[in-house]
């Protein structure tokens, strides 16, 4: 079957890989000059089923409200005259009650656990080298009350396939010796021994190279402008270089999936949430972290990739604005300086922002649409790499009419 995958980020490339393995003739289309040039370029690098909590939670409405007059919150809402934002925000708030949060978190967790297993298999089978560190992740807490809340949340995941445990500050330093020099008070952590880290961009580049060997055709620098529908099928995709046709199409366009889908009369509950990251050269490798993690007080993630350290943080609901200023990263640098004061050259940051494609409830959109030959792999949000292999495997199974490896309840467009 001839299949066009729209998007060459980690989601699109992984989808193309699994489809090519099934013997399909796959073309990947992207406006950028190479793979992983947008959201996948400088993401957190955490492979984190142990942090699969849905963002729509009982504490989220207060954080959003505070963000309207304060600029130091990790979750920010920028009000604007955008009907898509208001629809998304209403649906987000509707998913904040504890019962909905639990449901959505467990759907995400099921997907993340499958994806991690598939990623491990793929890494070994294809000898991929992307600075993978499989020593677990530390979710650090600064005060006992916050740690106790983390332990209560931990129970939800532990009963459904995870093996998390609460540890004290001394065990944190035993697992991550670089914390011995910390200037930040640490009450303890939730330790996820099976979580991991690595450079998503390197993974995507290497997988794309292997996909090319399998015959995948990457069409870069080509902008898709419209989906051309005839009856109940997609007849072609319109691009700035002319129409392209296939038997089947996969929409893996990140945050731009929703506006493109509207050209075919589809409304996807996906909205961009801007994330901030910076990459720093190491100053003293012996004092830099090996085990990645999250400063839960500031919601700043950190990971080490060889001789670099990546920091990511902030969820800025600001539409399709990817602009940034050095001041936007100040709290992230302060967090890392406190934890690992001698680790990196904090005066030599490489700044980056991206648009995470978020659904209001948390799980991505996978599988069929009302257009018979158009399938979705959209809305993986801040966990795109963690979910990528499972998303791709599910889409490939649906194309091949094989039963998917996990139930699709809560993952399809129907009812969302």
C-alpha cells in the first residue's frame, strides 16, 4: 500500500518505520529541511512512564488562574481571541476532577509502558546510539508535604504496572552522586528505576536513516497547504509543489495537525502548548548528573546527553507563538544551579522553544477519522518520545487490520 505520513518529527518518523517494516511504500512529507526540526529537536529527553500523569488535574485550575497575573508559574494561560483556545480550555477544565484525571493518567500509562518496551526492542535491534541512560529517573521534592502528595499520586501508577518508590535525601544522593554538591534543600524523591533518558533528536535522525534503507522516501522542504477530500475519502494532499496522492494518509503534524485537519472538515482537540528548553555544555562532568529527573517544585526537567545537559520547563498556552527571551529561562537555570552548581557552563545556554501538541484530557489521538483513508497520530503533547513507538505500532496494526496490542479506549477521536 502507498502511504503518506504527514510530519517528520519523532512521531512521524517512528510511524514511517513501522509501516515500512510491514512492507508499505511510505513517503514522509515535512516543510523543514530535515527530521526532528521542531518539537522533537530539543525536548526534555526523558522516557518517563513514571511521570505519565495527565496535566488536567485538581490543582491545575488554580495554577492557570494564578498565571493570569503572575509570571512565575510553570503552567501559564495567555488569554487571546482564539475560539480554538477557549474550546480547548473548557475541555481541559472538564477533565480536571480527580476521577477524570485518574482515568486519563492510566490511559497514558498503559500507552507509555507499551512504548518503552517497544523502544528498548528497537534500540537493541537497530543498534541505535542516542546517549541513552537507563538508570531510572528521580522526581525530586523540596519539602515533606509536597513529597507526601507525590507519594499519594505514586500509588495510582504503582497499582497499574509501575514500580515507583519514595526515597529520602540520602538515597537520592546515593543514586545521583552529583546531588552531593547541591545548594538546594531536598526532602526526598520518587524514584522510577525503569525510566530512562536520551537525545530524542539523535534517535529520530538514526531511525530515519534506517527507514531510508527500507525504502522510505523523505520529502523535505515541502509545505502541505490543504487536505483535498472527495466524498468520504482523502483524494490528495495539496502542497506548495503540487498535489501528492496515496492509498492511505497518516496525520502526524504535531501542533499543526488541528489547522490542517480543518481543511478537511475535521475538528481535532489539539492545541499548542509552548515549552522552553536550553542546552548547556558541561563544565565538570564529575559534578554533572547521570540520572535524569524533574525538580518538582519548579517543574524543571533535566537530562544529560554526553557532554551536554538539557533543561526543560514551563507550559505556556500561548497559541502558535514560539518566540522567547533569555528572561524566560531564568527560573530553569536557577533550578539547575541550585541542584548542580558546578555541573555546566550556565553562562553559555543554547535556547529553544517548541509547540507541544496537547489534547485537553492528555492521551493522544490515534486511529481512524470520518475520512476513510485518513488516520491520526496526533496530540502526544509533552510525552511524544515516550509514546512514539506505541503510537506508531498501533497505527501500523490498524492499517494492517491487526488487533492493536492494547485497548484503544480513550485514544481515538470518537467521543473526544
